[in-house]
């Protein structure tokens, strides 16, 4: 979360500052990069989502909402032309970026990737809502996996839902034990049973005092849930090493666990606030943690030299 309204782009290995996206007028709750890193999307407390050119910093699209935007997601494709948003409105929307102006409000389109109906003027961003009235709480996370027709949402009604965009209906649902802290798809670095079926990765969810791991290819299939000794605010799985990392809202330590026997293996110390976000680099050799102390820390997750680490 960027409470100063200005999300930043940084080098993933050194942490060096690359640039700042200027334009939001409220705290930025979430930021996402497209797979080819040519685009960034942000969701903000100023009731908007924005899409940015990562090379120039230019605002390409401003998508107006009626309340705080907590979640944004691109599909897994180069230079994506659609964006999913969600937040305090409790509405999951899909926007067609190929037919929008630089600043626009939601409208019902004639076609968004061939999935919708209605009409829109050139000054508006065509969009459609998926599952009106289904979400019973703020949408905290949206995950787009390898199947572009399937989306996953995590909301404050303690439900993880899997959606088929062709029918716009849920095809799977799982109720977790507490409010969701994080819900992320971890890339599949290996082909074993814990990396998800057919290369789909693993959906890692932190909720209450439990870490959940779902098959990223088969909607709704729980691989394993692990009870933790205290509240877990964030979780990420490293399937190849059979380890997972958690952050907590109760303390300032980053903990590494064995996925199979559920033992605590290591503790990273250095943050001075709750840890709300945990993620691995695409090659699995770095772990990044984001804290309420206003810092992001990078931790080496390999025994070999890497970047600045020896």
C-alpha cells in the first residue's frame, strides 16, 4: 500500500528506484505488472484504477469507480487489453482497455473480448460486471491464472470464489476461517504434485490463523491447509523447495516453514511493523516482503550467489 498516493517502480534485484507513477489522489491499495512488464495497474482510495506505461510513466487509462478500489489484475498475456477490478463496491468488473479513453467511467459494452452485451460511447470504458450481488464483502484480491476464462476472487465475506467469465457465474467456492489477508498465485517452478496441475501453479491464501494452498489449475481443489500458531496476514509458497513464507499482523518477523512437516525453519528479522505482503521472484531465488513500516525488503532464498548477495 502506498499511503503517499504515489506507487513506485523499483529494480527487482537491487531495489533501486526506477520511477514514480504520479496521478492518484488517495492511498494506493494494490499495484500489478503485466507479464511483459510493459503495463502497471493500480487501485486506489480515490475511487479509481489506473493503467500506466511502465517505460514512460504515462497514465494510459483512468477507470472511475463509486468506491475504493482494493484489487486489480491483468490476464496472463503480453500487453493485455483487459483489466479486472474490485473493491468496496463488492463488484467484480472486467474493463476493455482497447476501447477506452484516458479517463472514463464504467459502462456496459457491446463486447469485451466477445463476452458481453450493450453499447458504449468512445469516451467511456466498456466493462461488464461478473456475478452481480454475489460478493458479500469488499473484494480484497483478484487472481487471473493461466486459463483466461477463469478468475479467482477473495473477499471480506471469508469466501474464495472461482469464476467462469463465459457464464459470469461462480464455478467453485471455499469458505476460509477468517478475513483474507492475502491471496496470490505462486508460479509453478516444478512439475511435482505441489506445483499445481498442468502448470497451473498454487493459489496461496492467508486467512485468520490458517494458510491455504489450492490447485491453480483445478478451481476449488484444496491441496492443503495448515494451522498456524498466530494470525497470518500473508503467505507465499516455493513449490520447488517445498517451503512457504508467512508474514503476520501480530509481530514483525518473516517466517519460513517446511511445507510437508509444517515445521518453522527460519526467521527473518528487520521489519518494524506487520508484514502484509510476501512474494517470490519469478526464478524463486528472492523473497520480497512488504511491511506497515513503509519498507519492502528482499531476502535471498538460494544458497548460491545472487545479484548483490554473495
